[in-house]
C-alpha cells in the first residue's frame, strides 16, 4: 500500500472517529402540534420557540442532540407512557394523571408557568363564573377547574382542533368562553390576527396555573443534568424569557 493511500485512509478514519466523538446521544422530544408561541410552534413539521431554544442550548453543554417531534395533544401523552419518545415537553404531574398511574415519570425543575383561563368577547367581560354556560378548548386539553360543572351539565364543553378554532368560535358567539393559555392566545391574536383585543381574559372567572416541566420515563439521569443546567445558566434562561416574552 502506497504511503499516500495509507495517509488518506488514516485521515478518513480520524474524521469518522472525531465526528462520532463529537455527536453524542440523540433524543426525541414529543411536543404539542400546535401554534403555541412563545413556547413553541411547528412550521413544516419543524418545531421552533422557547422549548426548542432551551433544549438546544442544554444539548450544546453535554453533546446531546434533541429533535422535537410535534404530535397531536391526545396522542402525545400516550407516546410518553408507551416510551415511544425519550422526553415530553410541556408536562405537569397533574396532566392525565390517571394515565400515568404506575409509571415512574421524572419531571424537571419547572421552566415556566402556564396561566390558563377563560377568554371572552370584550362586551361580556366581568359576567362572572355563575353565568358561564359554555366553553370551548383544544382537543386533549382538560379544564380541570370546570370538570364538576361539566359533569353536572351546567357548563357545556366543546373541543376543537387548535387555538385558531377556539378563538373563532368564541368571537362568532358559538361558545361563551374559550379555555386556553392567556399568553399564547394574546400573542396569536396580536401577531397572527392583528386584532389584539378580539377576545380578553375574564379574570372574574377562575383560572389555573401549571408549572411546566420536561418529563421522561427513560432518562432520569438526563433530567438531573438538565436541572443542573437550569441552575448554572439561570441568567441565560432569564434573558431568553425576557427576549421571547415568556412568563
């Protein structure tokens, strides 16, 4: 074998070993297939937003690669429980708790907080909880604070495919209120519809706050590393939240 040929082979092997060493573990992260900025959204099947940015930065510190997989809300939780994905974001221990029974799920330190409430036509703001008779929400979301009233039939619940449909139904008078994330809905009405006050949050009706975490069954060690990252990069996270208007 000529020296030049040996040199080419050695160079190719070094490049192969180098690329293998640099590219560490790859993880699939299930996320909601919704237009849900600033937290996340998917364009042509590719996720963008706060969740992706923070996972990408964490990945850089450990040599990990995270691919976010937008999935319909109802299917997403099943994918986590059946271990078809490595991680899920967003998640909260209270969500779909009956499905999680007997599953050893590890949750990260909360990254942010969701404020879910009822959005109404501005002329109906302040009517109060007692006069609420119909709600619409995204299919797969659970309006926990209204479940007793829904079960009794005093509040009629409708489900739809996405946030755009929720806003459309309430603004058209086909539902009295829309149960949704306040931050996300306000962003959608302002940036996408150019009508920031089409609906308003009715704070005379109870709302729900949920800590939002990254969750896993398969990789509790990575969650521990992620928690350490959130602590060591607290200022970077705070700056990212400010930049993207994340609560």
